[in-house]
C-alpha cells in the first residue's frame, strides 16, 4: 500500500529524478541506480511518495527491458539467468548472496541443478523482474 501522497513532496521527487520513458541503456542504468537506493532504505522506511516513485521507476525499467531484451516463451529460467549475468557483467561470485555458495551457483549455471523457488524469489528481487521468469 502506498498511502496518502503529498503532491508537493512527490513533485519534488519527480523533479529530482526526472523519470521518463527509458530509451537507452544509460537511462535504464540511471533508473536502476535510483531504484537500488530506494531499496537500500528498506520498504518500511520509504515515504508514500518514495513508494509511488519506486513503483513508477520499476514499471519504466520493466517496460524498457521487456522491449530491449525479449526472452519470449522459449527461454528457460537458466537462459534468463545467463542473459542477466551477461547484461550486468556478473561473475559467479557476484551471485553468492542469492545462492549461498559457489557450488550451488556452479551447479545451476552448468544445468546440473534447477533454480529453487527461494532462489527465484531472490533473483526476482535482485533484478527487479517477475519471479515467474526464474520458475
């Protein structure tokens, strides 16, 4: 729930952030940085205006990424993960916070182990994507 919005505060956030339809990777990265800063504050610590901004930015990011990186219905959860790793220039060690150990990361990326529901939820939060992509 977002709560009651103070239009003056929300207008100030919008003026500071300048959200718009994302058309380039640079704009996307800028919006992702803002979303990450809001996430770092914690959901319970966001004002109603910040929650509304967060929701808007996530929608803009999702729209851009769906158009720019279509995965279609044929992509497996592992395919999606590999694309995201490549897009974000990640290494296996960068995913330890999601999977817990290097061994699990290796097994998943080598197709020896599936992505669990817990891992799917963590990946969804990490990349700001629907959990269904990873299930």
